[in-house]
């Protein structure tokens, strides 16, 4: 057995409102769900980006919860990579810089493909890369 793909990815953020503004307004993602103080979810291509307040997700669900999702969470900065073509990466770089977001790294991988790295308001490391860095 082998999973057919990744359906959702999660990052943990310190300020949900700032994260919602960043991922909605700067990254242009469509918000699909929100529980104030707990999470905000965004559509991203065929997948979903889950942004959680880690403190709110560390507690087990109530015994009568409709969705008994087990506790989870992490501490520290996470990482997520968005997919982009070479042309899209160039446009993303200009867009991010115009929004005052610093590009921490911009380079070509030895095996081919370009990546740019930047941070979200919680310090999570974000990347936009050509899929060919992984032979895709």
C-alpha cells in the first residue's frame, strides 16, 4: 500500500488573524474554513493548507465532539513549499518584495530548478520551487 498523495499540510501559527491576512491577501489563497482562536483553512491547488493555533489543538476533543480529531501541535518554525514554474517564481519574487516581504534565498538547485524562500508572519519558512527539484 502507498498513499496516492498529500491531501493537506499543516502549519502552526502564533497569530491566526495575521496568518489569515497573509495567506489570503498576500498568497491569494481561498479561505474555506475558520474557527476563531483555533484554525483557518485554505484551498491550495488540489490540496488544503491548515493553519492552527498550536495551543488550541493540544487538547483532546470533548467526549461528545462531532469530529473527534486527536490532539496535535508543534513548537517552532515549520516549512512548506509551494509549487511554481520558473516564470511564476519570478513574478512571486516581485510580488512578495512589493509587499515588503524579504526573500531569504533565491537559487538554482544543482539537479535543476529554482527555489525562493521567505517567511510568514509566524516565522514559518515558505518556499516556492519548480517541481523539477524533485524530478516531478
